[in-house]
C-alpha cells in the first residue's frame, strides 16, 4: 500500500508550506476549498515513487530520465501520469527503476514545462 502524503503550494507567495504552515492553514482556511485546489492554494499528492536520489515524487513535479525525457507528473483518471510523445512504457519503467530525477515542479519552475 502506498503512503498517503500531500504538500500545499501557496500561490501568492510562490512557495510550498512547511508542516507548521499547513497546520496553521487548516485552522484559518476552509479545508474543502484547499482540497479542491481553489483560491490561493494547490494541494499535491505523493505518487508513492522516489527518484534516483531518493527524493519523493509528487504530482506537479517535473522529472528527467537518464535518457533525457523531461515530463511533468500529473493525476488523471485515478492514476499518476507523465506527459510524453513517444515510448511511454519505457519512461514509466525508468521511473520505477529509479532512473529519473526530480528537476523542479510546475509551480515554482513553470519554465520547465516549455522544454
């Protein structure tokens, strides 16, 4: 069973909240609005996978495989996916084998989406 974890990105500050910030958020904000990514916050889930450096891979992260594919991670139709044009199966295999690296995320590094 995969470990359930989330992170919350605060749009106006352009940063992910620390654990302390999340606790404060729950006291001040409507949890339902946060969970539906409305307003000033974006909630992202842990995929259950780690990159080749042991870093947890979250929805919205941008990964780079050893063979040079760069792709954002997203959640769609009850599964985590990566956007690629060719050889999707090999990309997933590389992620599972730890041959991918998180190089940023869509929220703090939007320029990575254009590569």
